[in-house]
């Protein structure tokens, strides 16, 4: 390979740094985000509608429950049909001719995204039916509110994000240790790693299960408090947190673009899936299969949705709706711990002045009962905070540009290593014609010499035979 920019951009060490750095950054963002500690009801556009449509807000009457179930079943079916036939089959495969979507690859990821859009649209159709036929339609209307607190929702999102990042990092590590494009890195460990499938399968499953159990316990139980460990060493604002969320999203895109077969994913080298001894998972009853590339990057795209929600939280964050307030001097964030108090929805009851009043039962200010964070709210304008999305725009532009330029035609016929290895120098047409002609006449001359020698041998043999007969 030529040691150009692509050589270093897709080097295994840089890929490992990006894959594991994104895990740390997600932890830091979750710990510093004030929304993660809010006891107010979670309100997420689109995702909230889908969650409420499928999981919550079922009417008391069995008839309307059945109507709701039938509606979201129809929505899922329509979403899968549109994603499979229209988006994947017609647009990606036939019109754009993207090799990464050849055959049936990427169809499940496409259908997942179209199902979310379909459920969101059908939720409003269900609201219209409720408005026409149900007497208490306002009580069961589907909206972006999720009937769970922001704290619970963010813990679930952090758990899913962390698991997705962990699996992605392990998959990237496993694929690079199995592959041979960069043969001079970690040679000893790679030699031991590829002796048998048993060690790598045990390392993947045992390591991921143990680490995931520990981390999920720490996230859910609040056994370790970040602010007690932090001690004011890290004091982020909504602007710095927005840039951190943007940086995480860019790294998610980098993980995809650093793949050695990006953007066509047509490699003929069968690299086994992490935790398995095969490169493709098949389910014979449903006639479905999952390949290594989409097993990995399908998870990345799901994590991107959660990361976009984290970015949205920072851009549109204001303490009041989340049951929080700030110290007017230090601009530090305080969180009201009483969820019943927050459910009243009266933001004037949890301002700095209101929480500074003395509680008659304890003789101390109310704010001492609240949670203190080192995170700050500086009340930047929306135009300033939106500058944090500029790196994301550049990342998406780079991704779509590379896919449109190189995603339709792989660099060679078999796609081995994405055409990364050096090829023989191609000569000019005249030189090729001259060399071909020289080879042709050389072959003719060699054939003529061979035929002459053969003729002489035959004549010699005939002469010996005649003398013998005589």
C-alpha cells in the first residue's frame, strides 16, 4: 500500500483510538448533562410519539385497545414494505446503484428507519380516529411525552448507547485482528489470536458480559456520583456539552468511514463475526441473514439516533421545564429531587429565590435538599449553540460525498481489501502492442526452431533404421 492520507486515516491504531474514545466521551456527556438528573417527564420528538404509540397510553375500553394495536401493526407492516421495496430496492439498489446495498444487504437497517417514520405518521392518524370516536380523546392522545422521567429515560439511553459503543469497539478490534491488510501491527498478539476461534469467542462473550454488567449497575444504581468525584475539575456549559455531543457524532461517522472496505463494502474476505465462528448469521425459518459489516454499522446508526437526542438536549436546554434552577452568581445547576413537587408544573416554585427560603421543619433553605451539579447554564443564544452542529454537517457531507463518488463502483472486480494493495504498473497502448507483437514472433520463432529440431531427429532416426535393415 502507498502510505498516503488514507493509509494513516484507516490505520488500526487510529481506528482503536476512535472506537474506544467515543465510549469515554459518551460517559462524560451523560455525567455532565443536567437532563440526566431531571425528575420531570421526558419529552422527545418523534421517538416519544413512537414509544407512546406502541408502549403506553392504552385506553380502558378493550375495543380501543384493539384499534390501537391494529394501527401500530399496520404501521410496522407499511414501514417495512416501503423500506424494503421503495427505499432499499428501488432507490438504493436500482437508482443510486450503491454496492453496500447489493442483494439484500442493509435491508433490515433501512426497514428499521422507515418503520420509525411510519409509526410516527400513523400515531397522528390514530389521534384523528380518537378525536372522532372517543369521548375522552384528550386523555389518550399520542404525543412526544413518554410517561417516564428524564432521569429514567437518560439512563436507558446511556445504557443502550454504551452497549452499542462497546459492541462496535469489540467488533472493530476483532475484525482488524483477523484481517491481514496491515500485517505489521501487533504481530505477536494477532498470531496468538488467530490460532483458534475458541479464545476469541470466549474473550468476546465473557469480557462483554462482565464489563456490561458492571457498567449498567453503576448507571442504574447511582452507586458512584460523578459530581463527588469531579470536585469542580470539569465544569461544562451547554455550549461545550453541545460541541461534545457533536464530536461524538462525528466519531460515529469516522468509525464507518475508517472501515477498510468503505464505502462499497464488497470485500470477498470472510471475517468471522465477533462471538461466532462464521462470517454470516442465517435464520432459515425467516430466510434472513446478517453480514459482518451491517451487524457492526447497523448498531452505529442506532447509536447516532441517541447521540442526536443528546445534542438536541444541549441546544434547547433551559432549566425551568426540567425541574431545575441555577445559582445566579456561579451559574451552577440545581435539581429538585421531589418528583411530586416537579409534577405540579409551576416553574416559579423552583427558582433560586423560592428555594432559598427557609424550611420551617428543618430550619435550612430548601435548596439544601436539592441536587447540586458543577454543570453550568450560561444562557447562550440559539445561534451560538447551533454552531456546534457545523462539525456534524461537515462529517455528513464528507460521508455522502464519498458514498456518491466511490460507493457505486468498487476499485476492482472482487473488492479484495477495497483495492488497497498495489497493482502492477500499467504500460501504454503502444508499449503493450509492441510487447504483445514481440512475444508473438518470439513464440513463432521458438516453435519453428522446435519443429526443425524435431524434423532433424526424425530424419536421423529414419537413417539409422535404414542402415539397420541393411
